[in-house]
C-alpha cells in the first residue's frame, strides 16, 4: 500500500502533459550506474497484516499497563486522562506543519501561547519558549544561552552531581564544539551529601552558569536560595532543572531566583513511549527573552483589529540568522506541548495540586514501609523528598529487578552505573497510579526476593 | 473568529478532573518549601474539550487539504500509524525497564536501523536524533571528532551551498566550525570553480542537500563529492529531500559519508504542528565508531530454541549521548509501520509519483509564473512570485490569496537565491484532480494580479483571522496570558 491515488490512465495523461515517455526518464540526471538499486526490504503488507505483526511485536514487551511501576529516573508513569488523547487525535492539529502562516494556524499558535502561559505560571518565570526536544537538550540549550550571554568570555559551567546523569552527558555532547568551555562541578569524587557546598566553593567570576536540579535526581528537595545568591554575587546565571509535577506543591524556582528553568515535560500527560517523543521545558526571566533559542508565540492583532497569534522575535532563529544563530533548532515538540497544555488545563489549579500531594504522600508511605524491611534502608531519610527516593538494598539491584518481574512488578532504577559509590542502591519513584495495596505488596515481594 | 484563552474561560472553583483521595497516612512537607499559589485555570472537562476543538477548527492540516510546502514533504499520514503507536505494548513501556522486558521495542528499532541503512546505502544508522536539525548536529559533531581523532587540527571550515536550509549553517557553527557559503551556477548546481578554491587542508567538510532546495538534482554531485574527499573533507547529506530518491538511488553509494533522514517528511509521520520530528543519521563504515551512544544491536544471536537477544552497543569513539534515552520511539513505530506497508516496490513508487506530480504541476504553471531554472525538477520546484508588469504584487500576496481558494500556500521567500520564491512540493499522495484545482487557483490569481491587485494585497479574506501585525507582536511583546494583576514582562526596548 503506497497511499498514492494515481490510476494507470492518469499516469499516462500526466506523462503526456509533461512530454515524457516513461517515468524512468524523469530520473536521467542521476548517475546511471547508481540508478534503481534493488532494496533488500520485505515485500509490502496490507493494513490487516501489519497490524497483526505490530501486535505480535508489542506483545513481546512487558508494560506498565500490566504491572505497577516503581521506576522513574527521568520518565514517570502518570495517569493520562482520556480527554488528552481524544483531543490530540484532532488531525487539524497533528497533520499541520510549523505555523508559518498565522491566518490558518491560529489553533496551533494559540495553544502554544497558552502552553507558554501555563509553563510561566508553573515555574514562576516570565517567558517560556514553545519547547525543546526533551529535558536533557533543554539543559544543553541553557548552557549555550549562558555561553553567549557572556559572549564566550566566561569559561566555566558548574553542574551539580545530583543533576540527571543523562542531562550531563547530553550537555557534554552538545558543547563538544565549544572547546574553550570547561564543564565541571560533577566530579565523581564529590560526595552526594556535600554536593551543594562543593558547587558553591567553585563559583567564581569566570562562572557562566550553575545547573541544579529540583527535586534533584534522587528526589531530594533543597533550599537553593543561598547558593543562587552566591552565583548572582559574581554575576553568574543559574539554571534549575525541574520536575513539573513537583511544582504542584513546591515553591517555584522563579521565586527563589533562578534565571533559567528547564525540565522534562513528559509527566504532563505524555505516555512513557519507551523514552520519546517527550517535551523540553525552557523558561527564563524577562531579561533573557532575546537570548532564548527556539520558537516564541506572541499576541498581536490582525488588520481587522481582532486578536491574533504569530511566531515572533524570529530574527533570533536559524532560518534568518543562519550561522550567527546560537541554536539550530527548527522542529520542536509541538504536539507534546499541546498534550501538556490540555493536561494542565484539565487538571486545573486544584487537580494539579492534588496530584502533587498524592505523589508526595504515597512516596512517603512507601519510603517508610521499605525502610522497615530487613536489609533495606532509605538513604537520605532526613532530607525532604518529593516522589522519588534512594534505597540501599541487600542485593544487587539488577538481580532484585529481574526477580520482581516474575511477580509482575517494575522495580526502581539501578544508580550504580552512574554513581559507582552507590552499589546496591535503587532509586524508587511512586506516582498517583500506585495504590496503597500495591505499595504493601511491593514491600512484601522485596522481602521475599531478597531473603530466599 | 476568536477563541478566549484557557485563563479567560476559567471560573474559580471549577474542576475538570478528579483524582482518587489519598489512601495512605499523611506526611507533612516542611513549610518553607510549600508553594503559595498556583495560577492555573479552572475549567470543566467539557470546557476543555470545546476549547481545544474550537482551536483545532482554526487550523489547516494535511487532512484539510493540499499542503504544498516546499522541502517539508507534507504527504498523507496514514491512520494505521496512529493506531500502531497507541498499542499498549509500545505506549506503556518505560525506557529504563530491564532489556529482557522490552525485546519488542528493541527488535522494532533494530529492524528500522537496518532498513534505513539499506535505503540510504550506509554502514550504520542511529535512531537517536530528535529532528532533522539534531541529526545535522550529530553529523557536525562527528565531522569535528573525526578530524580531531586523526589529529588533523587545521580543518575548521565547512562549505555550504547558498541554496541550503538555515539549519545547515547554524549547525556548523554549533559544531565549532567556520561557515563558508558556496554560490550556485547558472543551472542551480554547486559552482565547481568556487568549490575548488576551498578544497585544501583546512576543509572539514561540505553539507549538501540533494536534490537541492530548488528541487534540482545536482548534475555535478559525483565530482563535488570526489573533490571534497580528495581534499580530505567529509560530505554530509541533508536528507530533507530524500522523498525524490527513495528506491531510486542510495546517497551512501554516491559517496555521502553522513546523512540524516527526516522521518516526519519522507516516512509519513505527522509533523504535529511543529513536532515531534525524528532525524536518524546514517554513516559510512569509517564513521561507525563515532555515532551517538547507544546503538541497538543483537547482543546474543538466535539459536534453535531462542530468538536473538537485542540490546545496546556503545560505539568506541562516540560523540556521546545526544538526547535522553533512545530517540523518538513513537515516531519510529510510525515509520516502521509505513515502510512495512510500502515494501521495497512501494518506496520506489513513492519517489516516482512524487516526481511525476511535481513535474506535472510545473508544466501547468511555467507559462504563468517565471521558472528561474528551466529544467525538469525532482519532487519540488521553485517559481518566482512576481511579474514585471505588476511589480506591486509579491509572493506574499499570492501565498495569502491561495488561502481564500482553500489551499495552504507553498513555502515563500525560500530559497533566498530566487527572487520572491514560491517553492512548491505537492508530494505523491495528491491526485491529478487536486493538482489541477491548485494550478487553476494559481493561474486565476495571476489574472487577478492584473485585473484587481487590491484583492491580493488585502488577502486572505475568508480565514479565521486576516493578515497579522508581526511588527506589533515583536515590538509590544506579549508572550503569555495576563493572569490576575501581574504586569506582563518581556517588553524591554
């Protein structure tokens, strides 16, 4: 099935119109010896055949639809209300291109404008762009912004070791071409208990950006105000990577001085979908508005004085500035931003706060119960945390997780590979989807699989 | 037609979604962390449904009608793809689950990697890049790291033809290179004499879109590639226009060292009103080890009793991780479904019909609009949207007037090397009847330009909003809804 409408006689008619005998003649400019290769790709399938094949492939996976999910570490198993997907199926949204023609793209443009508004409300920031690819690339774009903010004169970027390891890896990849920039602060020798003091000591007038995570990779909540003050004293910028769900109950970074907020928007109504497509949140204080990469939607009027929305400040972007542009981003996560806009609008003020509280309370109950288990210990017990916490286990996490699979439970994240000092440590996430019974059963099973 | 914002529709105390009550004993959060207020709107479920339904009605998509945006390949997006991606086995898998529990996903990605290798003529493919521009960045970083690894530190220059997309020069800067723009010759090909000047030991590489953004296949492509290779540079192919070449030619065989695919163009995945895209990158043999970490591979071969075990592979000299996890998996599922349905013969047919449609439309229009490069085109072509006898009428007026006739306009003012460009890509999924109607509208507009130019200047007339004041938008920056009494920030100068 090729989804082409041409009948044989129509093809003939068209060839005649363009004065060409055979279709092959349209490709004469292609070097002959390379023309028309045989492709080793299986033969075509009908819709009935491919659907049955896909069902078979999909059934080889175990899913969070069949087992409670205690796995997070950057992607979270939240409930997605039916409304979100039903509205996303409006094909006027999903089959549109980037809204370059505002007169027939007001739906997309207004939705992005509302997205920008909701992200500003959530983070306490002044300006949000229309999205980046994901939390990790949004963090990398924050580093690039800071580099250009100081016109390349400040050579140091400090990353907290408690920032998601994948974010730190992506930042290093992105900054490969900026050879004079030193990305540091997350040395493996830094203790995770004194990470913030270590960062604070390293802030100096050569520091362009400090990147923190809130709650951090281990779910911990710290008061960053004095650290941010210290950075601001030497003129450095501070970016905070957030979990959006947590901001339903936590003071937003805009209120404690962050200059840039980035984050993974997947918890805002996007399916886990094996890691993507997700949504890169990116918001700043107003003084940085002209330094932001990516698209911005602004409100204006049309010639009839009706309110209208357009892409604005486009002179920052690659299609105008070409090699002088600070980022090459073009396509972003439009449909994911729309999903999150629907999600935040539907949950609303009360629903979103309640959601955060549900995650917080269930995670705390789970932590208390697990801490009581023989051989298990919650590690940062005296530090406030949101919906994720680190547990020391009596056996290697990979072994426990494989055993949990037999009981249809998806265990937490093994942090050992990223934090070599944390052997046998599991990062556990609890969302609103998990019931008290499931937490109790999880505890029982943990005990069972480690004491057999 | 206007629609209030979600904040304007809000009524204090209204609820749209109910979560269960808390079923565990309560733990308090220290006061100093508790947020004071959350300025989210308060709507009912029906409020939300109507609001976003109204917004969708103010949009134009491929399902509404012809969407001939040049170089965007806005072909029909098959509905089965949407069903495929929503299968629970795909949608509800966590990216960090044990590998043994996600063998279906890994099989699908491995197979798609293999198919893209075969289609592009490359030795390996990464599915990680989130979009075409990120694929370009992967390519730029690979070029950077490749020369550095060989301790060839002098190579700092990337050549980019003047017909290229803006992402190419922006990518090269981000990857740490100096950008040099190459002119096109009178037939729209890369100018070989200009190229020769830069083929020296400072050349890191060339980024080439082929067919180029004029819709023309570069007649000197083999020579261009050879010259760059001889000088020690690498050749990057921007795969944005691959739709013209599916099953017709493999860029890797021609000598391209690196190329990105745009799954959201060539492989029919929806563009979502600005994303998500997906930009897998293929490379030749000598660059495999530089690909982003991780790649999908077979970690244990199959035997009589067991299927192969799929897992991850970490390339030795990798540029590193380019995004979280493994790529836009949901987009990959759609592209896998599309390629499966087309099969080898279907891929070939897609390119043929895409090129046939473009040439048919070109023939219908070239007597009415100036064709700057009079050649047979590939999957798209560029016309001038201006006439000498009515110099007041511009490409923009023509584009806006097309909306009154129910069509999405072509790309305008790009590529920059054509005066008042109208770049038209009909794609293979449009019928002769639709193409005829579109040509008729453009010919009618050419008549209107002479008889009643005012109707073009004031167009569009029948759209949800009319021409928008973009200068005001940039001057009086309003980038979010005004909530409560706070001042709207952003406007600085």
